[in-house]
C-alpha cells in the first residue's frame, strides 16, 4: 500500500550537507503496522514526512495505493491519510468535537453524518461523548488529548495513518494503556500504519514489521521476532539491546511453551493416601491439586504422609498461576518474584490448561534460534549454566 | 471652580468635539486595520519582507506627529486637502500601522508550530489553516495592537487640531492661544478621559472575543 523506491533526501544548507535518507526501498503492506525504528537523526521522521509531502524528495518515488504521491495535490493527498504527532497539536480554540470533525467538515460531509461519526469515534477511544464532546483541549489530560488526536486522524476513514512518536509524551503507565487500546483498535480497523519510534520495546509490542534505520539507511526490515533473533549486523544488535533474550520471550505466550497434559495433577477430592501412593510410584516430588478443574493447591509427599482425608485438605494453597495468554517474559518474571520455578497455566475461564517451568521457557527460547541459515547473522543463544 | 463652570456652559460643544474626535480616531483605526491586519498576515510568509515592512512602519512612527502633519500640508494642498480631516486621518492611519502590523505578524507567528504541523499534515490548506486556527488564536494579540493604536491615535488626534481637523484638541489649541486655562484643562482632561474609556472598552471587547479555549488556557 505504501511503496518506497530509492527514496533519497539531502538537505543542503550553506556549509553543511545532510543526507537524511539514502536510497530507501521497501513496501508497507496493506493492513500492516510498520514501525520506523532508529536513534535520533536516523531519518525515520523525515521519511514519514516525505510520505505526505510535508518534506520533498530529492530523488526516488513514493507510491501510495499504487499512485505516485507527486500526482496528487499535497492537500488532497494529506486528507487521505491520518497524521498524528507527538505534541498532538489539538486546536485549543476548538472543542473536542470540533477538533475531531475538522477534516470531514472540510470535505463537505453533512452535519448529521459528522455528529454521528464524532460520537462513534469518541466511543471508540473510550471517552464518554456526553462528557467530552464540548470540552476544550486545555481541560484534558495528556492521555485524553492524544486519544482525541488519534480520533481526529481517523475521522474521515483514511486507509493510512502516519504517526510520529505519538505516545512519546505520555508517562509510562498512560503510554502502555494507550498502546494496548490502539492495538485493540487496529485489530478492528486494519489500517495501514507507518509508526515512527525510537523505543525498541514499543516497536516490538506494536509492529507487524520493523524497519530499522541508521543515518539515513535502511538496515533491516523484518518482523519483530526476526529482528530480535536474527539482527542484521552490529548496529541492530546494539540497538535492540543487551536484554534481547527477554524481549524475545516477550513475544511468546505461555500456551506455546507449556506442557499440555502433565501427569503430576490430581483432583482435589482424591484421598490423600491414594495420591501419596501415586506420587511414590511415579517419583513425583510435588503434585498440583485441582478443584473443579481449577488449580487450587499443591502437595508434597511430606504433607500427605499422615493425611487422612482428601488431598485438598492437606495440600498448600497455590500462591500464583499464570494465564495461557501471558508472555513468557511475564512468566519468567513471576518465577523470580514468587520464588517458584513451576506454575499452573489457566485458560480464559480459569481452568487448568497446563504446567510451565523454567525448562520449557529455555527450550522454547532456544528453538527460536534453530533454523538459522546465516551463521554470521545469528546471535549466539544463551548458554545454560 | 472655573473648569466646572466652563464645562457646564459648554456641554454641547464639548460633546460635539468629543464626537468629532472619536469619529476621527474611529475612521483612522478602521482604515488602518483594514490595511494593517492583511499586511501583517501576508508578511508571515517571508521573514525578510516582514523585517523590512516592520522597520518601515517603525520609521513612520518615529516621526514627530506635528512634523508629519506639517509634511502632509504642501503635499495634500495640491489636491485641496492640505488642512482638515483628510491629512489628519492619513497621518493617523500611517501611525497606526506599526502596532497593528507588528502585533498581527507576531500573533500569527506565535501560534505553536505543532498546531501548524498537525494542521498541514491533516490536509488543511494555507487558507484553511489561517481561518480555522491561526487567526482565531491571533485575535487577542491583534486586538491588543488595535487597542494600542486607538489610544495612541486619541493622543495624536489632539494635535490634529492644529491643522484644522477639529476634535478635543481644539480646546487645547484655542485655550493656549487665548491663555484661557479652564479651556486648556477641559481639552486635556476630556482627551485623557476619552483615551481611558477607549482603553477599557477595548479591553472588554478583547476579553469577550478571545476564543473560549484560550481563556481556559490563561486560567490554568
């Protein structure tokens, strides 16, 4: 949907020549969220701004939906794309509703249609229309302002969104929240998005694909998994950071690594003596106890030795379980926090789905490096100690 | 008190002169605004042009008013308007250019660049951006420039009496000629009062016209 072909941008000022973009070629597929990632000055923002002709190209072409952007008047081109910037830029002299409605109004939509669309958008960004429609930007928090900024960009149903560090000015908690909400929105809307960021974690979380830039050159263009497991050279390796192992784990889910039908599981109403015999026979050091299919407790042979009744009465409560959809990074972190090396995994209904321990996490991690074709590009996996 | 007697005996004339004075200033500021505000907006496109225009307006304003009136005399006498309201209005319009152009230019330039960036990026044309965002946000400062020009013109207008333009300056002029102090005082005080009232009145207009969203910002 957005094709960059040999895009080059050179800024010439008296005394200095800056090459902001060098022969950049890649394609953003329809419906994908692509993060332009790189340090300050790498050219990612310049590339974004060339896409809607806020910046001119020195050479090369950019095609949007098959058409060269130079064939359209800049104003018309920009009206087809939503634009969200870090400072938001809500117009302070207009209400929230008026801000959101500005492009539809300029496009000549009728009043009823605009009102309906404004209400729809406010609900999409989870701001009560009754409360927020007539408020002014000065009365909103940073997070609310940025959400209105996103709504404003979506107002005229553009297929494409250009976003320049849109959540950068928010505190970490608000930022995480709005990222989640935006991902949710994107899963419903399926827009084609170019998203500039300098934050590797944000890129991993948000992107379908990441384009890594350094000093005007495109270094690597791959999915987050591939960027993390097969970084193309020392720049990308350095940029993604020392804790890339943890970041890879952040991309995997508990239900992808867990043991689905472990045998050291027993129903809570089983007699303790029977459980003990079972454990001694199979050599289990501990066993999970379920109550109506839900993990409730765990038991060791010592606890069951003199127990008389059902196993659940003698067992100790489980302090923590993980969800099937939790990331492996979260599972590993929880293991450290709760000082446990094995957890029960539950599904959406809280029912037992499997068990996961450090070993499964480690195996899954190593597997992600398995099919490496090019040994030079491969980052050595973490060695067990 | 002689002053009060004077005012009591000449109420109608005082009011008429005041009206004449207000008319003089009103027409001048109106014309000055119709020239100055568009110019102020246009020069935001080009910084070097802006600098030159503002400098020129500054030079005009540094001319002592009585000298400017004096300069107008022979020039306008050619078209039969060397004396009277025409040269006065022309001079007042020229004087008002600096506060109006300078304020308009500064006000539009000071609209935060993030708003301009967001506006252009979403597909607002230059005209749309001006109309929807930049001008509404610039209005308070532009009005402050008009207020400045008005108060200044009321003062300079008092001198216009010397070239036959009328207004409250007549009391000052005739009072000095006749050494009639109550008349001088009446002129001086009424001009001052007119200036203060104009200033207050325009402050009120400024407050009422400021977009609500901006008033909230000031309150924060």
